């Protein structure tokens, strides 16, 4: 049996979540109504997983999470509202050690959890096998709290800076899911502003969160970071993050590479789809000019396409179990013999720089 602690100040929400997990048949469930009770129940009940609301009286979810991770670390799935404020609080929670989050489709008090039931159950089950990391283990750059982009180090820009990338130029693909924001913060801030290739990222995440993620990373990175919500020419020195609740692909327009934002393809389970991103690169790029990196995440999204890219001559990297919060997607790439290298997150930036420079 999986011991699950549900933390929410809404009795309706606690009841709805309890019914959802009781129907699974293998959960032992306890409840907490606020952060204070959550901290105490984490000591007494010793759950395997916690679902934790952010907005609660007496002690909010962020404060409770920091105490939980300090006293008795446990996998935590945050329940967040689909707002900019909810997104910012969620990223703070992920930075404190939460494994993942599920956005409540109807806001703070939602009876629409049936819409995300499968996702929530899957993430809770996956969390029982996830690797815990405390905030002190993350080798990330400090992220300023303001919304203004951070001043970037003065570096000589390459000759192609500001120009769209041609079809024969290099491009770097990154696919990531559970634990992604924190892992991206381990890698991307170490890259120079004049990296001679664009980076295109498919991160499984709702639309209301990817814009906040791009803004957060833009403050942390020397490279520019932007969300792709329309046809966008790819330029060196820029990181492109696919908009949530959509798919991101690569295409050619006037002999230049573009990133496109497209409606979700229902043939695929996860979005933005890493598999679709990889397939589009296969169609429009010289595989030898592509680096494809598969990071932490549950499931197998991207493993088939990235393995095929590897067999066609692309350089591929799977994040190792040493640092992957959930060793699902990278493990699938390794299983398919599609990983040219298997590396911990903190070693990947140097490989990106080496690839872009050669």
C-alpha cells in the first residue's frame, strides 16, 4: 500500500481527492487542513507521498514544504492554480524540493479534478520512485525576484548573432518532463550568451506555466530565453521553450529554420511532445548537425525519435540516474540504444558548448 497524505484547506477538495485515490485500491490516506497539520502528519503518519495545496490558512504550502523537506524529506506533488501567481509559487516549490505539480483546472477550489485525474494519479505513483534533492543540492544560478531580464555578461557575439539559423546550421533539442524546471536551471545558466546554436525545448507543462518558466530562465541565463507561441526564426544564442498545451516543431521557411507552435496532436500522450519535436528535426535538419538531449521525466516521450536521430548520426545525451529526478524518459532512450552519452545534469552544459563550437 502507498501511504498518501492529502493536504488541502478545502473539505470538498479533500473529499474529492480521497475518493479519487481510494478508487485505485492501493492507497492508505490521511488528511491535513493546513501547513501546520501537514508538518505534524509528515512526522506521525510518515507518508510515502504528499499532495500539497499552495494556498492555505495558518501556514501556506510553501512554508510547509520547506519544513517538510528539512525535517523528513518526502516526495511532494504540489496542487497549483492556473494563474501567474500560482505559477511563480509552483516554481518556488519545485526549487525547494517538490517533485512535480498538477494545475487545478478550475482554480483554487476545483471540482474539475476529473479532468486531470489520470495525470495526478500517474504523478503520485511516479513520485514514490523519484529521487529527492534538497535545495542545497541544486547548482543553479541565483534568480533575481524581479521580472526584468538580468544583465548578461558582455561577450563578443558571433558573426551570425541575430540572424536566423540556416537549414545546415546546428540545432540543439531538449526534451524534459517531471523535475524539468529545476534540472534546466542546473544546465542552462552555465551556457554562454554567444553559443553558436539555438536550443529548442519541449517541457511538459500547461500553457499558463511555460511563459513564467521562460521568464524565470531568462533572468537566470546568459542566453536569451523566450516562449514560442507563433512561427519564430531560430537564432544562435537563444533558447526557445514550447508553449504549454501545444506542440513545438521545427520547419523550414525561406531556407531558414523556424520553431512553430501547433495545436496538440492527440496522437501523442504528452505535450509539448518531445517525439514530435524530434521527428520534425529529422525531416528538416541534417542529423549530424543535431544534438538531442533527453532529461528527467516519467514515460517514454521522445525516446523513439531521439534514438532514430542517434542512429542517423545525431549526438544524443540521456541524463543519468545519478541526477534524474525520475529516470523514465532517459532510461527509455538508453534502452533503445539511442544514447550516445549518459551524463549527470551538471556535466551536460559542457557537452552542449563543445557541440556548438566544433
